[in-house]
C-alpha cells in the first residue's frame, strides 16, 4: 500500500467567480463528485470514507509571494525552506536549497529504508542528454531530489512501455497521445509498483503565467478527465494531491498568489494526512503513512 503524490504546480484555492478562476469555470465532474463542488476556496475541509480534503498555507510565515523552489523543497523535506532562505525563492533551486535537498528528502528516505521511490514523469531524450552532458539543463526541485537520491529519470521509451507518464497527461508532448482516462489509469497501475511515486504536473503554473482563461479552463478539464481514469486504477495506493503555491486560480494576475493550496488524500492511508496545516506538514504525514523515519541532519 504505497503513496502516489500528484503534484500540481501553481494551484491555489481561489474565488468561486468563473470569470477569474478556471476551476470555477471548468466542467470538473470528477473533482465535484469528490469535493461536493469545484476546487475553490468555498470547499469545506472534511475527512470521511477514506477521503480527506484540507487547505495548506503556502506562505509559511514569510513575506512576499510563495515561489516554486522553496515551496517544493518544503513539500519534499518537511522543512521551512523559505524561512531558511529568509525569502521565497524560485523557480529553480540554488546552492542553499540543493544543500537542504541533499540532506534528505522523501525520495532519499524511502530508498534508504529499502523501499522503491520514483519520479514517474517521462522526460524528452533531449533533456536527458543535456543533463548527462552537463550543458546547463535546468532542474526543478523534484528532478534534483530524484537525482540526489540516486533515482534515474524516465524517458519517452519508458512512456511507451508503461513505465512513465507524460508531463502533459495525454502524451501529446511525446508524439504518442492516448485518451486521458487511459493515461490516468496508466499512472494508477504504475504507482502500484512503488512505495512512493511522484508525478509532477507543472503545466498549471505555466498556464497561470500566460493569463489566458480559456486555455486554463481546458487544462483543468483535461486534469479532471485524467483523474477519472486514475481513481479507477488506484487499488490499495493512497493518492495525495497538493501544490506549492497559488497561481492559475486567479486570472486577474499573472503572478503567484498567497492563496492556500489544496490537500486531497484518497485511499487506505488518507487518515495519516489529518491535521496538516501548511506545506511543511506534508512530508511528516507521508512518512507516517509509509512508516519512515525522517533524515538525520
């Protein structure tokens, strides 16, 4: 009974106004069935029947707009990376955050415990070659954490073999599209082979910066259809959905927001995530769900 972390970059809990929030404007029957309505700030936290929903503070007591690198580091380590740096920082981890990640992440803790962890995104051959050749390819926090833990990156060949999922959900980026429900089910099946699987869906943050409501609505509907297939294939895996900061939920701005972010847990270990209040609370609850010990520092 493992954990699948479905990470949504740049998704906060925003206004129910469909003119600014694509989650309010989009048709999302899967999310609505789980939450009783769209994924907005109006949703009331609950825990029942193997499903838990809450909101997490992404500000972490630090002034300014939350950013990707410090937020993602907090999620994967349980440490207040923004406070350690004295500011929110991103999008890419610099030397300070890389040292924090080197000291211990969920990936590293699972590996040290003899379990199987994986970043299950499929990366393009060009990106993998650039990393191997040290040609300055940028790495975000999940990629850096996976590599620091000795986990290899997956490629288009892994996607074709069912060992990875495309970052755009349906595989169009890799030239091999498949129906969204089928793609979601593929992630569910893949996650069963891991103690901890992590999928990085970074497109919401990109859509937030582009400020096009129609495109953002289409992306949200794509995610909902993907979730429908995923939920049907989870089996005994616990699904955890969360984010690092707000962005796409407010089309009145192209910048990040200080909105709280969602925490949705479904499955046999969903109760382990009760009481989470901010980004630093996620990692300790994943550890509890997997019976892990935190990295010594």
